[in-house]
C-alpha cells in the first residue's frame, strides 16, 4: 500500500503498510484477498522446494518503499538438480570452443531431448570438455527423434552432466539451466527423468 486517503505511505515500514492494507481490504469486496506473510523464512523456503514452487519473496519488515530494486526485497528461487546425458555441443562466433551442451535422458531405452545449457562453465572447463568430446564425436543425432540445432557437433552418449535448473517448461525442456559438474561416476543408461518432473 503506497497511499491511502491522500496520504503518502511510502516512507512507512513495510509491516505498517501491510497492516493498513489488511484493515482497508477487510471492508472491501470478498473477491479481493489480502496476501499474508510469515516470519518463518527457512520453513517457507523448504515448503516451496518440496512442492516444486518457483521460490519465495523475502522482504525486510522495516523497509520503506523506494520504487527500485534493493537488497531489502529478494526473490529467492528454488533450483532443482538432476543429471542429464551429454548428447552433443554447439559452437558460435562468440564461443568457438563450446557454446552450449545438448542434453537428454533415457526413456524406454531411447535418448530423449530435454534442452541445452550454455552457462556455468569457465573457459578452462569448456576446453577440458571439448578435449574429452573429441574421442566420441558422432555423425548422427543420438536422440530417438531428429532435433534441429544449428552448429551442433553430435556425440556418442558417454558422459553425464549435473545440471541446476528452475523447472521444466510445458514443452518438457529445462528452464534457466546451469552446468554444475561432469558426473563420471554415473552410467548414461541410468539417467532417467526423475518422477517429480513427470506429468
């Protein structure tokens, strides 16, 4: 609540503005719902993760409304982690060594495309990965259905990567992925989509 009855409330602490808003909405139409808050941040975040929610908003209760991004209001996202098979990689004019990894998982013994990841690795890590990939270059796309991707170098499915991501899209692709590490302890055929992501 930024203003009420001609009074500018932006300099009031958040908790006071929320109290005024709650009192005001108590008299309002029933189809307007007041959004309450909790002081149990860690418990709320755990609940969000367990229920595959995007995350939580954390706000300092004494903060004033400034109208721009500050450290007083934070969006804390719940990121998931899972291993995926590396099926290929792309290059670009900007990243001629490695631009992104092409990822998949096994479903009924068929490799299924789940997206690509282009962040999370340093230039040194990129070069190390490409050095590994040189021995397993594959002329054909390893996925069960043809995937059209520009500047791709297909690989034999031998390596597994641990990936952090926000969620799966409606098209069953990873959103906001980031490379964490190569998982040489994992067998590619063991990489399946975790049950919590299945619709």
